[in-house]
C-alpha cells in the first residue's frame, strides 16, 4: 500500500502526527489493522471499590495483578483518571450515558432493593452506550453488577444488552450458599439462577462463553465485577496465595483482587486465542475510590475515600489498550473522566457524537495518537448533594467535603494528597473556580431520590459485638473519651487515633475521613436505643 493510501485509510490528522515524528511505520501499522469501516470489539471492565493504588502498576506491592498491569503495559495508563461520582450507582449512570448524571437527577445510590424508592433507575430518556452500539450492528453482553434500576423497564435487556448474567442491586455474596449482602438474585436474562461457582469466576466464565459464541461478529462486552466490594469473601485457592499476609481482612481482600485479576487474564487470553487483540479496545477502571476502613483498599497517595469528593474518592485506576492503534506503555498525565468512555467507544465504532447527544465526555483516542494536542478537559465537576462538591480547572481543584462551608483549594498535580490548602493565599482562584462550579451547577436537575433512612434495627450498629460495644464510652463520658483519643487536640479523630476500622466507618456518616464529637454522640444515641 502506498503512502497516500495509508493516509487516506488512517485519517489525515492522525497520519500527519505520526509523519511529523518520522513514524511512517505507525501509519502503515494502523492502516493494516484498522481498514475503512472496520469496527473494533469493545471490552469494558469495571472493578468495584478498587482504590487508586489497588493494583501493581499503580503502586500496590503486596498483591500481584499481572493481568490488569498488562493492559497498561500494552496501552495507555491515565494517572489523572476520574469517575463522575464517588459512589457506585451514579458512576455507572455517567459511564453508560457519557453525561454528568446529575443532569438527569441520578445523584446517589438508592439503598437496597427493599428500600429503594419506586422509579429508581437510569433515565429512559438517556441512551446507553449499549443501545448506541446495538444500532451500529454490535452484539452486546453484560456480566456482573447493574445497579441502575430494579424495575422491569430498567433491566439491562431493556437498555441495549442482548445478554445479561449478573444481579441488579449494589452488592452480592461471592461464595455458593452465602447470603451476605445479597441485593437481589443472580439472573440469566430475567430468570433467577443458583450459581455454584465463586461469583468472580462465574462472571469470567459467562464472558468467555459470550466471546466464543460471537468471535466472528463485532461485540460489546460490559463486565462490571462486584469485586472487590464487600462482603469480604474469597475461595480457599485464592486465600492460599497470600499465606504471608497475617491480617485476615487484608488477606481476603488480596484473594478477591487476585481472583478478579485471574478472570481478566483469561478474558485477554481468549481475545488472543481468537486473534482479536488488534481488533478490540479494552478499557479497565474502578467505579470509585476504595473504602479503606472496610476492605483495606489503598488510595495512596491521595486523601479521602469512597463517597468523598476528595481525590481518594474520585480518582481511580484507569487504563485502555487497543493494540496497533493506541501507543503501548504510554503514561498520560492529562485529566480524563469515565464520561469519556461513551464518546470514545462510539467514535471507534464509527459514530461520531452528535450535538443532540449532549455528551459531557470526549473521544480521547485522537489525544492519545497525537492527532489532537492539549488536554481533553480543562474543567471537571462533581456533586453529590451539598456536602460533596468539587471542581477541577487545570491543576487546581476547589473541593467541599463534609460539613465545611469554605472550599479547600489544592494543586492536585503537585499536591495529590490535598495537604496544602491554598484558599487563603489565592482568593482570586477560589472565586474563579467557584464561578465555574456555580455555572455548571445551575444547569443540573434536582436529585430524584435519596437512600432510605436507616432504622435502628437496620443500622450497622445493631450488629456490634459485645467487645465492640465495650470500646465505646458510657453515658456521660463521651467528651472525656473523645478528648483522650484526640492526641493532637484538633477536635477530630483520625483512623490512626481511633484504630477500629469497622466502628469508625459506622460513625463517619459524612465520609470525610474524620470523627467529630457530634458524630460520636449521634451514633451512640442510636446504639443505646437498640436492645
């Protein structure tokens, strides 16, 4: 094929970028692997509650994750990859639609199936990426956690998926016979089934079967694992890999993560088996930051956790590979967000986003190949009710987390741990970012639902053991107990000052990573009302 044919096939923008760097071989390679009209398969893998430093390539030292790491090695890893919410269901709403989910009122989780308000679900007015790909001739399959509606009209089979195997709620047990945190049954299509394998292995099994049956077609696989979300359950063969980890909770987390990495490895191997690696765009990310107290997940070096607008709640492992099209081993420091997946996938499939789609994400492929320069986004936004808000503009981020009325200003490039508040020194920047946030916020919808309030019987404290209750103060001793633990006398308890992770998470209702005396008193009032 002559040089002009290469350019015509690849597209002038991308070709020019390669040619400017003297990389004619890249033009030839791309032309050979992506002829006109060829649509790549799409495999979108979503981990659950996996922290920023949860895998090896992101800094995890004690849990090998060779399969996930290989996606970064064979493609692009985003060091400033974000999700649009620090919580499960709203992140998925943004991921599926490519739009800030607050635009259509999908702002938080609904609570379990038996507590969710009627009508909870992904707006039927918002097309999913599966619906758009199906119209382009893709066969579509989903295997895992939905969390976007319990009623029949919101079912995955009604939202663009040809096949579904998984559960509709927010959490599910992993081991056969266990009934921990079961938020709905496992379904094949719409029929409940009894799963006899460890659930992570079962989701991989179903995905492998789908690829085997449709390898000669163009397919979209959406694989939202529930790993490594609680309940903390792992099979013995995975636990045996980590006998050196003495902490039981960390050992179980390691086993759950290792099982998921194995599952991803089998899927990548299946693509190789069918000679589909260069015909498949593979994307991996987490739905939010890790709930460290509950699972031992790590968000290092970031501050904050799941359910917070701090970096630890919204900045996640995020990587993609598309052999022969995307560069291999590239580390990209520009901000991207999960909203970008919808337009990126649509463009790869040959459907450039139309203005009527009103997407907030952008196609990132031209930025990765060099066809476009600069950053995909100058400004990103977050809102989860009034107490978790943020706006990032360039390197600066203005964030409100918890009950603070004054936002904190941080340079999240040079200070990823958000340790130095620049608000007092740079008041003009605070005003600028506040104005950007206010303008965005003015165009949002009111939240359509809130999680159902916990009753005394359903509150986590109802399950405290006698020893855990003994660690709490007696009536009248709350302030003295609090002051004794508050070593630095700042009026807040950190996880280091109160090293009982499960109780800490129960008390920390606003998820700001600290306990106040008011939170302690409110929690104790609830506990003392339980027999």
